[in-house]
C-alpha cells in the first residue's frame, strides 16, 4: 500500500469507517454504499445501535477487484424509480433498502417541498406518500403533484399509521392509486409497490 513508507499517515487512517467515510473512500453516494452492502458486494458490520461500519482492508480489496481503473463498477439502475415522501427517516430507509434489494431505484424526500423538487428533476414511476407530515400534509402534496403532472399521470400510494381506513375512500376520490392505513406495516407498503409497479 502507499502507506508503507509513512507510518504517521498510516496511523492517522482509522481501520473502521462509517457509512459516510466509506462512501467517500470509494467515491460513491451513501445510497450506493448501502445498496452494495445490502447485496453483499461490500462487507459491512453493524454496531449494537444498528449503524454500519466498514473495514478499510475490505474496501481496498473491493477496489482491487473492480479493476485497474480503481473505480467500482456502477450498479445497474435500470429498475423502476420510486419516490418516497415521508418525514420519518428510519421508515424511508427501511422501505428504500428493501425496494432496492428487489431491483427498484429509490429516491427519498423528507418533506413535501423536497418531494416536489425531486419530481421536477426526474419523474418517478411511482410515488409513496405519507399523509401525516408537518407543514404541508400528504393531501396537499398530492394536489400539488397532480397540478404538476396531471391526475393519474404518476401512480401514488398514500399511507399513514395515524389515520383510519376511512381515508382510503378519500384517497381514491382524490385520485390516489392506493391507501395503506391502520394497522400500518412498512412491508405492506413494499408489497403494494411490487403489485402496482412490478420490476420487469
């Protein structure tokens, strides 16, 4: 390694890296790093709190396997694009990891504003939209999406663990393609995505 003649530099380099550090080390986005570790391309270890840690030597081996250019191969992103709009970061990550493992490409937005911004950059094939969000709720977000793209142009599945199943009728009347309410299980959101938008 390049560190062999310089013990001071080697000492300054930690053996264990966080997700962000590992992504920077390989020159990829954190979402790509998560996907590679979920698919087993890069070895990841988990702390008792559930955080990922990467061993530098494993990352070096990954770089060696990727070829002389030193750049890891870009993962295929030919799957359908799903946009999940929800202020709950842990729920977004759970859904994203599971959908990416099924072959979907996923973008996350933590608010209505972020969701509409992502929509303007690239139209998704499906939107998963939380009803209960601060500032601008899911109903208003749905209206703005439809104003931007047209009613029914992009399928929208709405969900919430805080409102009852009667909201399904309201969601349907407003042009949503599905609604998941109490009792809410993130896996049902994933299954609904697969039914509404199968991976080719």
